[in-house]
């Protein structure tokens, strides 16, 4: 089943201290006002943060039908995810990982302790 914008919104907003605020006129999700995910203009592609450029390259090489990038994102530790290529569980993991990368240390520690 294809992931939808509703799934992205539900999962992202379930993470602590997350708000939705437009980014480039599309739905953006922020933790303490730091963007951690955004739905691109296409409507079926999500931008998420990864640990570094090496992880980005590894994801794209391993699963190119799922992960990709564009020149706009060169030099940025972000990867693009096709909605049609991920399930809800993987989407939740990608959003949580991106949230963890962008969340303040104290909030991340509280989140990890509660899990």
C-alpha cells in the first residue's frame, strides 16, 4: 500500500515537539523549529535528513527505486524518498531517524529514555 501525505503527517506529528510549518510552500515538519522532513512539490516525495553524505550515498546505491537525490540537495545530508516505494513502518523509521538527527540533545535523550 502506498504511503500518503496523511501517513507522513500522522507519523511526523506523533514525534515530540514537532510542528507543521510550510517549507517552500509544501508541508514541512519541524522539531523545535528545525526542519526534519518535507513533502516536495510532486506530492509523493519526502525529503528527510540522514547522518551524513556517506549514508545518503549508501542508501541511494542500495535502493535507487526508493531513495534518490537532485542537484539542489548536493552537499546536504538529505535524501529523497518515493512514497510508492516505502511502507508505513519504514516511513516511521525514516521520519524518526531524521527527527533524531535534528532534535536538540536533551529532547532526544528524553525521547530515547521513554522508549
